């Protein structure tokens, strides 16, 4: 039997179970499966801001109990030894170039890719062959930036106001897809290939007239039929170019297929859909929801993640959505949050090992008055101060409940 206990009742010897349940509905459930070894573990988990955990009932023997050694010898994964875990965290931090240093490179990479996409789409319209080879070094530069600090490219979306949606959307999808695939353990070579596929996934839109592409209202059935051709058109345009692999071709062809078979163009289902298509599909929907268009405001990242969570298992493969949310964090870069201190700020850097403890740039004091922006690394503070450290209380989704609160534009505070 598994029961939920408040973190305050977590005791050494208990075994935490990853129920796989609703990471989105229950973000404060600690779900790293394994035994709680000592009081340090309990303190660390409390310090990271989790509120409860699911544990196995009647399985609370001490670490030296025979039951535990038998289990440890068996198929359960041993938790990472503490020193190794701490070392991995330090390595992750050291490897990261600060966002301020990376942002200029990220801007250049982004705009070079936008120029490239504009060029190939123009060529496609004119019936010229697609220059696939040139996407290789550009995708390489994007992957390098993601490896140094993925938050720089992710934050760009909030820094720039993009007017030409189609080109920028392709690059934003490539950024999100690359960050996601990195978290899935892709090698750098494979990441570059995925990135090329993501940059070119909507190439077929070159053949869709602008008035349909940019139509603010609902498309007529005839217009939608034209849009539905873009994966096949993209596939064919790429097929006629020198260089794209099978996986890249399938990425373009399959990025609107759905897990339940309800997508297009072929109504593929489940395992019939290749991995590039699955990854690009999640990134595509995420970017579309969070993008500002002439006729709509962009959704906050946490709202978009909630909607995507609701589409798991209908649109997306089991496990992909949960992993996607884990990778971007409950509070992705750009999210406006209220802290337990009453202060308000913008998430400026994610913290993959501790998704509830990103770095927050505080911009309003506890009285909702603008203050000199300053950064709080919530993970570092939790390490220093334990339970007294400030944490995120909630993400601010709308200003309706609090009309007096000053509006915060994330763009002002990133970079
Ligand atoms: Fe598309």
C-alpha cells in the first residue's frame, strides 16, 4: 500500500515511491523514488520546498534492516551516494556560463537562424533547391549555446518582440526541442540533427499563402486543407535537397501526428510516429501557446504547461509531457512568481536538479512596490538557510485578483 504523508512526517527508513501521478497538478509532491536514509535527506527535501511524498505503508524499517539489504541487492536502483550527488550539482553549476554572458551569443545564433529560414523559405517558394547543408553549422552553434546555458536562448523569446511569426516560431521550436532532447540524454551529434529537423519542420509553410498563414480568425475548411498539406510539402522539399537523413525527413512529415491517431497527414498512432516528430510536436504546441501574436496575448509558461499536461496521452506519447515539464521546470524562465516572503519577481534561471528552486529576480517588495531588481538563487539559499530560506509561493497567472499590483513585463528583467 502506498500513502501520502506530509514532508514533516517523512522519516529515515521510509521508501518514497514515484507514482508517476500528475507532476503538473501536484508539483509539490517529492517523487524521486528511493529510501530516505537519514535526517539530512529529510532536511534537504524540506529545504527544496516539497510538501508531501508518497511512501510505501508498513515499509519503514531502518536502513540496516534485512528487508532493505535484500531490496538493495535486487532490482531497485540504489540512490546516488550523497557526495556524488553534490558533485554532480556543483559540476552542473560550474559548467553553466552565466546567462548575461551567453545572451549576446544567443541573440546572434537566433538571428542568423531566422535569416537562414527566411532564405530557404524564399527559395522554396521560387522552386529553387533547399540549401540544407548551411543549416548544419547554425544548428551546431545553437546546440553549443544550449550546452553552455540553455536559459539564454529560452529567455530570448521574452526579450524580443517578434513580428515575423513563421520564421521566429521555427527557431523557438528548435530551441525548445533541443533543450528537451538534451534532457532526454541525446548526444551532441544527435542534438544537432534534431535541431536541423526542428529549424526546418515547417518548411512546407512556404507554399501556404500568407493570408491563410497569418489569418487571425478560424480557417475555413478549404483553408485548413491547404495548411494540412504543409508537412507533406515540407517532406518533399527536404527530400529534394542534399543531405537530410530519414529522421529529419520524418520530423517534418510527422510533427502534426498525434499519439491517439487523430493527427495529420497520415493519422499515424503510437509507435508509428518517430521520435523527432514527437519531440518537435510538444515543442511546437508549447511555443504556439506561449507566443504573442497580433491577435492574441501569449500564455504564461505555467498555463501552457498545464494545457499540454491535459493533452498527454491523447496528443503526446506517455511520459513525454511529464519529462517535458520536468525539463522546462514548473517555473520556466520568464515566469512571474510570488515568494513566501511576499516579494514578487521573475524567474531568470532554471534549476533542473531542483525544479522548485530557480533563480528569481525580485522586482516588487512585500508591499508590491517596485524595488531595485536583485537576484535570489533559491537553491543556494535553501542550502545555506534550510527551512528558513525563501521559496516560491505561487506563479502569477493573471492580474485580475490583484488589480492594484503593478504589471510586470518579464522582458524588462531578462538579459
Ligand atoms: Fe507545422
